[in-house]
C-alpha cells in the first residue's frame, strides 16, 4: 500500500463537534432536535445502519424516533409512517432507509415527505435547490465525500473528476455538488457507469475517481492513473462483510484512497445529523 488513507472518522468527528454545539444552543432555548428513521422490511445491513444513526444521536443529544414498516404493511404502511413523521412536531428531520424491498415505491414515499424534514436531502425540491445552488439539505453521502476531500486538502477547482455511477442517491447528486461553485467544488465532472464499454479511458484520465456504482471491486488498479485520489462511495454487502466499489489493490497505484472500513460511512451519518439540526434551527 503506497496511498495515504482518506480516513472518514476525524472528518465525521469534526462535523459532529459543530453539530453538538448547535444542539446545546438549541436546548438552551428549549428545543431538542429530533431525528426519525423509517425502516421497511428486515434487511440486516439496513437495520445496522439505523442503529448506528440512533447511537450517534444519543451521543450528541438528539432525540431518536423510529418506525418499522413490515413487508405485510405494504406501501400504505410506508406512506402512513411518512404522514406520521410529517405531523410529529418532535421530528425535525427523518429518512426512509434505502433501499426498500421489492414492491415498495421509494420515490412516491420520498415525494410525500415534507421537504423541510428531508434529512437525506433527496426530496425533489431539495435536489432542485442544490442544482440552483440555493440553501437546503445536501444528500448525505455526497456531502460526506466532499467533506473528506476538503479535510485532506484535495483541491478540486478545475480538476478532472470522474464519478462511476449514476444513481439518484449518490452518483447524480455528487456530480452536481462537485461541479457547483464554491469550496470543495468547481470541478470538471464526468459521470460514467457500468454500461460504458471504454470506461477505463475516462477513469485513467481523472485526477479524482469516485466509485458510486454498488459493484464490489469494480474499480481496479488498471483503471487509475498513478497518484490519483480514489474514493469508494458505493458499497455492497456479502453476508456480514462490506465490499467497496474500489478494490483494495488500487491503493498500490493511487495517491489517496478511502479505507474499506471507516471511509465515507462515518461522514454520511454525521451529515445526516447536521441536516437534522439545521432543520431544527429553521423551524
């Protein structure tokens, strides 16, 4: 391994320290921010993510609210959970844990959320604000990736960034975020995906390569130019083992790389809580 690690833990700690200050200020005014989570079905990794989010809430003083929706409850049960959190004054922001099981319409439920309580920053109104560079919650994993790059002094201005993946929760919003004006942005961003036959021709030219495709070890050393910055945003679970989009051997070529564990995950949770507390400040 020759690459330096882009460790997400210190980045998340710095974000959460700022969030904790805001929480204490709000509590002094009689306001305790609340995060809600909706978990559909019994997917093990998703349940683990939800537990981690609530543990972090407890650590910095947020209230936690949770609703389980069974597969038998169906789409009507999911929409009822959304309506409940929309109406609950103790919930400042909430998420629908993604992905949802087959037979559920995530987009319908997302559109039914109150945009002001969208802690994931994925509501169409909030994605539109990001495109227009207006204030609003930013999708958590893209925001976490940007925070990591800023923390480690990776200047993106004018740099060639290739995002491998076009999904609505990561690849597409990340491309918009990094190409917008501002700190940690101003990049020349290209979006490619698994159906591009000459994909390596794009990634080999990139200063920064970001995996967002959700295919284990999809990005290999042959696809990366020496010294490039490589971030694995997409993940896949194989049993209890987490597998990133970027093969660990890429670390022999890259200049910077996120570790298999402790890379983007901690910053995603931190940004979720930041969005929730920002919503509490605005209510």
